[in-house]
C-alpha cells in the first residue's frame, strides 16, 4: 500500500510544476510578445521563478514526506509572502481590469492627466497605460497612477490650432495666397467636426502668417492634417520661390 505522505508529496509536486509551467509559458511569454515587459526582463523573471520553484519543490516534498501539517504551514506561509511582496503587482492587475471594464479610458482616446501628461492611449496593460505623446514620444503611466489621478478626456469638438507662415523672395499677393490656402485646407475638412476658421496672425511685404483653428473629433487626426497641408502647400511655395513653416504649440512640425 502506498504511503499517504508519498501521495501528498507527488500531488504537491505535480500541482507546483503545473503552476510554474503555466505562469512561465503562458503569462510571461505573452507579456514579452505584447511588449509589456522586455525580453531581458522576461528572462530575469523566469530565472527568479525557476529558483523559487526549485526551492519550494525540494522543501515541500521533503516536508510532505515527514509531516503533512508542516507542508500546510509552508503553503500558507508561501501564499502570505507572495501576497505581501506582490501587493503592488496584484493591485495593478486589478486596476487594469477596472479600467478596461469601466472604460474609464479606452484605446485611441486623447487624455490629459492632472500632472499635465497628455497623449493618445495606445495600449492598456496589466502594469501600465502607454501613451503616444504629441511629439512622438512614448509615455508609460503605472495603472495605480492612471486610476488614482483625475484624467480629462476632451469633449467631442477638440480645439486644435495651427500657425502657417509663408515667406517669399519677393512681395506676396495675400489675396491670391489666401485663395490657394483655402483650396488646400478643403482637403483636411474630412477630419473636422466643425469647419476650420482661418485668420491672418501677421503680415509683411514678403511674408504672411495664418492662424487656422480646427475642431477635431480626435487629436490623432492632427498629424494627418499637418502632413496634408505640408504636402499640398509645397507646390504653392515653389511658385513664389519661398519657404513654409507649419507650427503647433510653438513647435515647428514641417519646414521647407
């Protein structure tokens, strides 16, 4: 007859091994593939888990063969240690599901946080919210911060202002230039909730600066608008042998 302690030791080893394999092959590798953690970070996490697995396996089997009650105390102690040391991780995962289920923020939203951090939501993960900043930078905000700070999602018609400055080698005919600018802006109206409003910011003999105010449904469209304006206005600038600057929030986005 098989000893009861041996059966429990085998059951413990089997359960622990299955748990280790599932965490290692399913969750860690999935996080690496989705770029939630880096490849190097995934390897380090696997090494830590492998060490913990071997220690718990050897000690647990030994204790099970000697005293079953001691094995129960070991399991409870291990669970308590994991709960304490992984408090922030568990909280972050919980907040991830809260953010996803409540749709507090969703992928594609343009958000402005209390600390002034702003950008488009590109990815929601169990550990952080990834934003794509206005100037192309990647911003990663811990879920604890994203869920605890006020987050503003702008209304449907999002204001967006561009400054278009055109320089010429000779005197510029502002009236003709304005007509051509209106024709170019017409190509960007499909991105707008409200029609673009154009006015002159400043003007001189060989330059003119326009202010174009858009009402957008999504700030992400602003990049496409700048690309279209720059592409179309290049031909206009060539006719006067000049230069064009397109600025957003005091940053030159395109220059010819």
